[in-house]
C-alpha cells in the first residue's frame, strides 16, 4: 500500500486519466473528489459485497456517482 500526505487542493494521479483531489479537511473528516472516465466505477468500499460487486439498495444510491452522469449533483454547501 502506498501512503501519501496531501493538503487541500492537492491531487493524486492514477494512470493517465484518474485524479483524486483533496477538497477539504475538517477534524478527522476528509472530503475528496474524483475525476475518472465513465468506464471506471467509483463507489464506497463498505457498500460492496465480499465478491466486489456493489450493493444496490435505496440507501446505496449515492454511493456510485460519476460527474459525467446526468444525475450527478455537486453539493454547494458545507453540510
């Protein structure tokens, strides 16, 4: 496992087309943003089955997001 330290607005690049950006840090909570091609699914690990497939329930609807998806919305307020 590679472990990196990053500050707000700094990025990590994976391959040629995946970027991870630190959006904010408050206490022990870090908000991160992802930029990736539509072919790369992005979801929270705790919402995956042991076989690696995502758990698709009503509560998991926000776990699989992609900025190019028309249903994707960026939160505009710190909540």
